[in-house]
C-alpha cells in the first residue's frame, strides 16, 4: 500500500527565512509520481510540481526548490526567502501504477506554513 | 487560463435533503476525480472517471452517494439523503489524457464546494 507522511504539522517562520517542508513516501512500485500542492487560505488546491521516479534531478523554480532522494524515499520542498504570500497548507502526494489504470493520488496530511512579518 | 469549475461554491442544507454538486473539467481532459476534504480524514478520493466511464468509486458510501458524468463537460456528485457527517469540502479535479501506460498525468483541482449539513 502506498503512504505519504508529512511529519511537520505546522511551521512558523519570519519573512525572508528559508523553510523546508518534509515529505516521506512508501510504495512498492518502481514507477511512481510525486506531487506537491499548495492550499492557500482561499481553499483551492494549486499544483506546484510533478516528478517521476526515474528523474532524481533536483528542481528549482524561482524561490521554490525540490529535493528528490529515492534512497531515503523523500521529496522535500524548500522555499527560499519566504514571503507572507507563501502562508498556506502544503500537501505532498503520491501516485503509483499499482492502483490501476488511472492516476489515483494518495495525499499526506499537509504542513501548515505560516510566514510572519 | 483553463480551470476546473465547481458549483455551488457553498451549500448549507438540512439533514435528509438531496445535495447535487457539479463540476466542469478542463476542456480536453478525460479523467475526472472527486475528493472530499475534512479535518479528521484529510483528502480522500471518492470516485474517478476516465472517458466518462466510472473506474473506481470504492471511496464513496454507496448507499447515499452517487457520481455520474452525463457528458464530457459535466460531472455530478449527489448525496441523498445528506447527513451532518457529510459536511466537508468536495473537490473535483481533472487530468489530461495520459501520455503512455506508465505515465501519470497531473490533476488540476477546482475551487471546491463547501458543504454544511445541519
């Protein structure tokens, strides 16, 4: 069975600090996909990144970066120079092909990030 | 800027009433998902469709919930009769045609329907 663990329930930082959100996953499949979504206070879920299990290159997009390490089954998310607008709940999610022909997502419980002035 | 749309955005109803939530997937997307989000359970998959055919609804209480796709531009989720424990945010998500048998495409979420059953 697949599982996603986000051990950090809530993180508070002061603006301009760097912050890393942890994500650890479990799957028996060798082919799988990992995702990060952002849920701001307005409530919608916003897609941030998708990464497949064969691509372990780290990715950077502006102030966001992602570190994928298969050896530790982790897909961590770092925000550099955090801003108040980054305040949201961030979800890590996993989809593997054991679940059938469609892309079922298993979500972690989310990490609430609060960025203060 | 293509988006998934959901109606209504908010719904307050009384126990026992029928509730219908609607979703318009992104044009061209062939996979539609229904999720429920609660504080206790987090995000749970209720059902999903591919090319309008239901593939899995094992996450849905069968006795009161039903999901359909009357056409490619409309997905519905109905609760009849509704109960207070159904209070949650219901999200619809859609995804494009997978690029291959071993490829999982990204799901794009709508804004959700916030349901309160009194």
